[in-house]
C-alpha cells in the first residue's frame, strides 16, 4: 500500500505540476504581486481545483458537459483573464519598482476560482489519476476514493505554492531594462501558449 501511495503522489506531482494555464497564471501572479499579494488568487484557485477533483473522483466530471452554459461562461472568463494577464505583463513598464514587481491591485479571487474549476487540463489529470491508481484495498472503494482526492489536493497545494513562489522569486530579481522586457514578453507568450494548448 505504501508503494501505491508513493507512486500516486509522484504521478500527481507530474501531472498536476506540468505547465498549463493555471501554472502560468500562478507564476505571473507571483511575480507581479508576490506571495502575499497573490494569496487570495492562490486559495481561490485551489478551492476550484479541489471541487474539480471531487467531481472527477465521484465520476461526475461530465457535470460541466451537462451544464454547457456554466462551462462556457467559466472557460471564457478564464481565457479572457489569461489574455488580459499576458497583455499586462508584456506591456508593463520595465523597472517598475525596486523589486521589479508590477504592483497594482491583487489578482481577482473569482477568476482564480474559475481558472481552477474550469481548467480542462486539470480534469484530464484527475480522471487519469482516479481511474489508473488504487491506493487502498479494493474492498474499501469509498475510502480509496477519499484518500486519492485528499492526496491530490495536498499535492496540488504544495506544487502550486512552489510555482507561485518561483514567480515571486523572479519578481525580486533586478534585471537590465532589455532583459526585463524580454522576460515580460516571454512570460506573456508562455501564458498564451499554455492557454491555447489547454483550452483549444
């Protein structure tokens, strides 16, 4: 059983920590706002992901397909936010502050939730994880499902916090104006690429 749990955790970290729109947004928010400024966005996104994991664990990942208006609304809101975020990063003035951060108001909590809950990459990962692993004895199917959900949530909180901390660390680096502009454009393109691959 210990071996199964370990393999499940490794698979969770690999699938949930791979680049996607959520990771790109966490890095960008961390860089622009730091860990403190981005905490609301982070918590809201984790709540959305936890709900998505719960639906997947219960075999209800098709819930959003049964509510196309809700799925479309959340997806459009997420995409629009990511495009706006990419534009803000690419066009922000270089050397905007002592620590290189853009400043401004904290990232939106509602958008963080929508990005977590409507993220198609996350649903694919959750369905794969819940369908491919058994961490407890087959006789304890309910407990196995709960255990996998709890492990998924724990792993994604740690992994996502690490990505946002990476963004915050990038925000503290002092760069020359050309290098900072190149980093801003690179991050914006990363967000757009992750958004396109995941949502299209």
